[in-house]
């Protein structure tokens, strides 16, 4: 073994000393940053609790008002959840945000804070089209936050029924997908219900290829998912798993649940299903259309005040005559109201009769919207306002 010269030994010693000093300097610097983070965390925690206390004060005032005004009490208990107020708060959060956190991510943080504070005022029970792990479940959590008490329902009809009965305060139902079109069951639900639309959620649909811990990927024999999700991932499946059977089930949540007892199966579902059933995302974002989005409606009992950026939805029963639809649409154009969508459904039990579901920009309290609707009423057999509600913020 060669011996080091005195000069080499001194250089090595100096390098060791330098490395030690650098490590000590780095540790001291990180310790200072972490102490600053701890101090900021304390302030954040104090401020969140201050906000929660203010929410409790709001609850006290509202409950006193209800006690003194029996006419304000309804089965749906609408006074605690204010969609227009929450929309305004979230928009303000994004407008004043300066980064580095992205606007929408910052708003999502506030969404959860608001959810916890609302839970202190009055716990919110939310019915949604289940089972647990569906995209409708994800939409309910996105809109109401994780502090809400979510209740999975078997059908869209069940969601309407639970809200009508007061078992659930609000409901979340899908209404249209940008790739697959309108959800007719939801539109039909409004034909036999007096419930109103009080909000909307737009959810980007990102599909994951899920497997369980015990899944043998090399031996896959079937892939479970809802028929729409299978359709939305058709090209990806053709390329990656062309010879594996595709099995349509009632929901993506059900698809994820089935993997628990099957080693030879995979599922296509969203993030909520993956987390709920403790599955591994083997591939992410496998949808053929990366901009695929589903719109969901929030249903409840009460009328909603203007938020500043609103929609109004109506359902119209037209007379059976030529040009009936053109007559209906003319007042919208005349009063400068922008129609965002129109759908047609059979008017049961009448044969060959139809109703039109129309969405438009603006609140019913806006002069041009109210004037347009007033002009439409004498032109049709029936017109019902399904609701004016804030546009989706997140």
C-alpha cells in the first residue's frame, strides 16, 4: 500500500473539514427554513380556527333567525349552504392569488377549509349516484369537500327521491359528457320532480388502468369498467390489451371493487376508486380524448341568489305545430340571452310530444333573462324554471 505524502494528507484533511463545514452550513440553513415553516404553520392553524369560529357565529345567527321566523324553515335546511356565496369566495381566492401555488390548487385548499367550516355550522348529507368510487362521487367531493357526508345511491331516481324526502340535503347527478352526450335519466328526473338545480360541477375525466396487489398482469383475462369508460378508452385498449375481454359493469366503482377477489382482472376507473379500494394505477390518463369532461348538477329545494356568473335552466313543453321551437328561441335572441345548450326529451305519457331543456347564461333575476322567459311563456303549453345557479368555478 502506498503511503500519502504530507501534502496529500493535509489536502485530504482540508477537504474533510470543508465538507463538514458545508454540511453544517446546509443543516443550519435548512433548520432555519424549517423553523420558519413551523411558525407559518402555527399562524395558518390559528387563522383557520379563527375562520371556523366565525362560521360558528354565522350558524348561531342563522339558527336564531330560524327560531324567530318559522316560515323560513324547510325540510332541506337550505340556509346553511349558500352556493352563490361559496362561488364568490372561490373566485376571489383565485383572483387574488399570487403564486407559486396555481390558482385552482389554491381554490381547492380553500374548498376543503370551507367544507370543514360548513360542517361546523350544519353537517351536510349529499346523495350521489354510487357506488363509492364513481366519478359522481368524485364530483360530490370536489363540490362539497371531504367533510360532507356523502351517501351512495343505486340509481339517479334514488338520488332525486332521497333529496325530495329530506333524507339527503342535496344530490349530485351526471347530466352530460363531452364525448358521450347527455344523460337522459337525469333530464327525465326533472320531469317528475319539483327539485331545483342549485349548482354545477365540471369534472375532467381521467381514466386509470388499475390492478390489485395480487393481480398477475401477465395473465389478465378481463378488464372491468362502465360501458362509457370502455368506450372512452377503446383505442388505448386496442393497442395495449387487444385480446383481453372487456366486461361492462354498472359503474367504475363496481369495477374497482371486483378486483379484491380476482387475481386475473384489471379495472378502468378514476382516482377516487383507486384510493377507495387501495388499487395500484398501472397506467394513468388512458382516455382517448384528453379533454373529456363530464358535467354534473347539484339538486336541492331552494332558489339561489345571483353570484355574478350564473346559468339558468328551464324546461319547456311546446305546442305541436310547425315552427314552435323557432318561436321559443326568438325571445332569447331578442333580449340578448346566450343559450348554452338545448336537449329534447319525450313528454310522457303523450305520444309524439316533446319537451325542451334549455340552459342559458345569466340569472333569472337579470332583467334580460326574466324578460326573455316572460316572452316565452305565452308561446308554450308549460314552462318551468329548473333553477338559476353559479357556473362551475373549479
